[in-house]
């Protein structure tokens, strides 16, 4: 049975933790659950974006190679599943289940 890892939060630290987990265990089932629609957002770059140093907001989401870090990127590059626009409702540590709601359709799921 593969190790299952659920990372809650997909801004900056969450994807870093998920990527580190992938490097530690290439067979783990890793899922990131993110409330917002963006993944791996470089929030520290917002002052530069607002200040006019660049005008493409997607640059805040790009890898150094210019690839947008979206759900497809995380799956193709790292085999990490992502659930965006999903909000965690509860964590059952004994059963090892994370319950979350899809904010687009209201459906309750678990991972």
C-alpha cells in the first residue's frame, strides 16, 4: 500500500512540502487541497506586479522556465494531484480522512 499524503494549502509552502514529499517517496499518493484557484502563487511578487514592474499576473504563477504552475503542471511534472477551489471542512486523524467541499459545485468529498 502506498503512502497517502494530503497537503492543505497550495500557495507557496504547500507545493514546496508536496514536492519535497515526492522527492522522499516517489510512490506516495500526494494531493494538494487549495481553496483559491491559483497554485504556487508567488505572493511576495505582488508589490512588483502592482508597482508596474510587469503586467502579466500569470508571471506570479510561473516556474523559472516560464511554465504556469497549475494542476496540469503538478501532475505532469511531479505526479501530484491538486484539488483547487476546494475548502477543507474537517480532518479525521483516526480514520485518516480529510473532508472538503468543492466550492464550484458544493459537493462534499474526502481524500
